[in-house]
C-alpha cells in the first residue's frame, strides 16, 4: 500500500525555500522555479540547493555534467557504468551531495523531450537509491515527485508532444536540434517510478550501503538489473519463490534461506562464540550478498559470522516479515503461553509456516546445551537477536515499542523451546 505523500503546493513551498535560485543574462535575472526544475541542456554555475558546504559547492556543478553524461545529453569518454560509479561514489562519500543529486535528477527528468534521456535519468535515480537515501528533510519532496509518476505514461507522452510542437515553432530555422522522440526506448517511466517508490521507502528505514569499501562496478550493474529482476533481498517470499522456479523448481523453501543457514553450520557456526550477536565484516557481507543475488555461494568463506549476518539481513529485509503483520497482535498476546504460541504458527500461510519452522529448527540446533557452552548464546540470547527479524512493531510510540520488544523476544523463545520442527529435516 502506498501512502500519499505531500501535496504539490507543499512541494512548491519546499522548493521556494530550499532552491538556490540561479540567474541568467547580463542583468543576472533570477530564473523562475519552473525553469530551475525543467530539463537543462547547458551547465550550471552553482548548486541547485542552498548550501554552505564547500565540498558540495565544488562538486555539484561537476556532478550535473555526470548526470547529463549518464542521460546521453553530454558526451563523455567514460561508459555509462563508470559515469554512474563516479556519481554514486561522490554522493556515498559526501553526504551533502545526495540531496543535490536527487534534485538534479528531478530537474533533468522534468519536461525532457527525449524519451531515452528521460528513461536513463530515472534509471540513475533507481541506482542511486540502492546506495543512499535522501536526507529526512528532502525525502518527502522526492517521494512526492516519484508518486506523481506512478501512472504517468500517457501524460508524459502528451507533454512531450506539446513541448516538441512548441520548440518546433520557435526553432524552425535552427540548424542544431536535440534528438527528439516519443518512442518507447526503454521501460515505461511508471515502471521506474514504482521501483523507486518502493526503494525509497526501504532505504529511508534501513539506510544505504554500509562499510568502508567504495561502491563497485558490480554493485552498479546489480542495482540496475534489480529494476527489472527483483533482488532476493527486500522482496516478498512469494516473489522469491517465483524467481527460483527456473533454477530450483522442486524447492519448497527459499534457496537463499537454506543455503545461508547451511553455510553457517558448514563453517562451524554452532561452535562460534557470539554467533548471530557478533556481526560479520560489513564489506565481506556486502560482497557475499552480491554473489547470493546471482545464485552463487563462493568457496572462500571462512568466518561463519558473515553468512550469519547476511541471513539475519535477509529475514529483516523481507517485504513482509516471516510472521505477517495480521498475526502480530496474536503473537504478543500469547508471549507466555506455549500452546497458544505454537497454535499461531499453524495459522500462518503455508509458505510462511515452512520458512518460520525452518528458522526455528535451525535455532534449536544452537540452543542445544552442548553448543551453548561454546557460543555463549542461550535460548534467551537467540530469541533476542532474531525476534526483530521475524516480527515488526508498527507503532511509533517508544513506550509501546519498548514493551512489545520484550514480548516479541518471549514469543520467539516459546517457539524455540516448544515448537516441534522434526518434519523440517531434509526439506529444501
């Protein structure tokens, strides 16, 4: 479900307060907000947004050229992958550049008469959202812009025609013309918008790429492919199972879940102190995530904390939690009653029930006394680290969140201790 973001009048008000108004001509006349936020074939002399950050002031104008290069509106010696990499790396490194990039993309995808350029602009926005979120101050503005394009394909085609007719009248004698077309040279804009909208919701909560290693070409390619091919991370269980029908048609459980779980055990995770509590190296986790999304498990893994961290991330990023939202209240109401807790599991949809039972069976291995002596992770600790990945409290009230956290942990503890998961053995 999409929540309706701020109105267009609120967006105009935001723009009037935050845009760094540009001037033109020898009399330095101020450019209108409408022109500031319409496609521009030239360069810019200062940032689009008001800033006092020197690094942002210095990089913003160069970044605008990179945006134009990616969209095919400016020639570049680099291929588009490298243009995207340089752009994303600048913003990933300098936080103040992120909103600047998004407002530049908003400008270059507004009243753009070249469909290919427009599509590439939206593609760059989708790629960027895989690495970093806008600031909280700018998020609602970007959300409003994307929201207006969710079902806009006919309007875009009509607007392009109007703009082209207008330009043809004005520039009938002009020798130099920009390539103009309304042909579908890519995905519909609404496809990009819908992907960006979902991605923005997620990245605003989870944050962007973490770690010390800079973005890579492989991550750029992966981010672009995810627009059309959903990732194994952040999708719904149903989408994941649909995707794996070609590669693993007989599996009843998500391949990513079983493979990562087996990797943790294969690397001796049940004998590793602090397993699931001690995070794996974030850059190694990112690298493994990239491989897993290509249905590959590398041979060179040595630290069980790396697949363990990625496994937790997979559960946490599911579009809907393993225990769907409509069962949440029932779970926290029965956090002290073993029979009632087990009964909730039986009510879950079949796929969710199997995925949850596989997880509980997996955790029961670590809860065995012989393993707890080594891992120092008893059933209480296991429930504490895994409960937030299975249940999601929807309240914004800190007191309710705090109170429910204890109940969520207790509910999961009940399942680890009392749920019979013997039927899971051998199931993939």
